[in-house]
């Protein structure tokens, strides 16, 4: 493990490791600890009581953060017919069908999210699965990125909808905003995310579901949130 720098160790001293902070107090402290020269992302980390090796204990979902993430999301919409205008009207950055699929195959990756209408998924899956899948960008109904109402899907992503999923260690990592956000807005985003994570509890999960929750900034130490 890399040795922590002097700056990080000094910041760490300001966190009481024996205290469980309320969401707003944790957000306020994490903001204070975000002292980098850029607007750090604030993330929430949920350690869950699941066995991620079992298919019936996967945790995945979407949530609309009331105050967005603070990041401008570039959305690509793969569709055709009258849905092209619908996606464009909702603010999609790029819209197309087979031509857009080919452009991505040729190496263009200047986007943050890909959405599609069901009639395009056969092409998307067969041609882009190996390109977008490993990057977590392949459109999927469970992630809310496939559906006939393409305008609504694009609009939700632009407004701050995010996808979350538990990793192979059973931890969900997700952004809840930027250090420049008010602590109250960060806390409200966190509350929305927490509710969504709790609602995604698998039926097969046993015992305590949410074990620990921490907030942290890109370059700062973590702060534990009271459950």
C-alpha cells in the first residue's frame, strides 16, 4: 500500500474515527477536507451484507439525484425514425443509428452514457457489446438506458440520474455531487441514493444489509455516516 502523503495525514487528523456523523455533518466535513485545487467529486461508499459471488445477491439500480452530480453528462442515443427528433429534443449530444454504431466501432468514445430504443438493441448488443460492455456503457433495461421513451431516458440522465451497482467486494461506490455543493444539497443527494440502495436489497440477502457508509472526496479522507 502506498504511503499516505503529509497533506492527507494532516486532513485525516480532523476526522474523529470514533464518531458517526449525520449525513449533513459528514457532508460538511468532507467539503472542508476537499482542499485540492480542483472541484473534487464527493462520493458515498456503502459496504453491504451480500455475497456478490451469488447471482441472486446482485445489487444494481438507478436514482435521480435531486441536485444532480455537478458534472455535464454527454449522452449518445442510438435510435431511428421519429425517435431521432425526440432524443435530440431532450438534449442528446449525438443521435444516430447504424452510422453512430459504426462511428463507435471506429474508436470514437467521447461520451459518458449510451442509451437506445429496443428496436436497436440487436445491433447494439452484437456489434458494441465487446466495446461498451467492459466500460459499463452498454445500454441495459435494468440500468434504465433502454426503452421506447428515449426522450425521457435522455432527460433523466441530463438531469442527474446515475446508475449504481455493488462491486465484487459487495461495496457500492457512487457520486453525490461536487465539493462546491452546499452541504445540505449533498446530504439530500445522499439520502436519495441511500433510499435507492436500500430499495435494491436482494431477497436472498440475510442479516444486516447496509453494514457501513462513508463519504469521501476525490483526494480527501473518508467520514463515516451514522446508519
